[in-house]
C-alpha cells in the first residue's frame, strides 16, 4: 500500500505545525482516515486542530504519535504512540562510544531496539490492539 502524495505534509514539529497540518489534511475533500506523526508534540497539535474542525478521533480519523511522552497518556490526548526505549538508546550509545574509544578502528555496529506501539484512545484499539 502506498501513501498518496496529497496526504504527506513536510512541516516543523511544534504544536502549531500540527494544528496547521490538521486544518490542511482534515479540511481536504478526501481527508485521510489515519495520520502518523513523527513526534507526539506534532500529534497533540493535530488532535487540537481536528477538535477545532469538529473531527472526531478515532471515529473520523486515527492519530498516532512517536515518542510516547508522558502527555500522550493524559486524558485530554489519549494518544496512541510508538514508544522509544530512551534508556536503552542511551545505554547502547554509551557502550558503543566506550568500545569506539577503546578501538577506533572497530567497524560500525547496528543495534535494533524494540519500539512497541502503545495503543490508546486515538485509534480504534479493538482493531489494532
């Protein structure tokens, strides 16, 4: 499945940018049924912009953020979000830095860490949960 170009917006990552993106996307003749943002902050703005337009989440559109910040679990947002393992990222980064200092010629290392989806009320969690 491909994403239609009309449904892709390049923007900043502030609340205001999310609000403006909501107005642009959700006022379209054929608005998207789901929106994924690159940060929770952008998603919060998108949720607020959707509310201002009378758009219902998750009935009219699903919204998913990325970061799983503390605010995502607040009742006002109830945002489904991808959880970044911040502590594991820091631990792995420090470990890799120590190894690189010990052996500057060492090859680059790729580490994959799990980033689970934390399902909340901004998506119809009976479908994806």
